[in-house]
């Protein structure tokens, strides 16, 4: 399966990466053609726009354990990709 993304989306992804890479906090947010959100917080305190094209989540130190609230956001999201 292939999802087409615009050059703008790719630039947004690079900007998000530069903001969160090697940080010790958890981050989450959303990406759309119009911009992005990048919220810093704890596992149950990070905002995500449920109607954006993409939603994303960052755990420090490559920790891939998602909390219950993370899963609820993923399931309720209307995003094309999470």
C-alpha cells in the first residue's frame, strides 16, 4: 500500500523531527496540509487533532509502549495514518 504525501508534508515531518529528536519528553501531535501540532507532555497530557491527515506520537529512548490513552487516540482518530 502506498500513501501519497506532498512536499509540504515531508517538510513538516522534518521540522517535527528536529523539535523532538533526542528529547527526554513525550510528544504527540498531528499533521495536515495546513501545518502541524507538536505538543510536549506526559502520556496522558498530549494533544492530538483527531481529524488531521496524520497523527503522530514520540516516546523518548525508543520506548514503544503505548498507554491506554495513546491507543484511544489511535482508534478514535480519523487520520489516514497514525
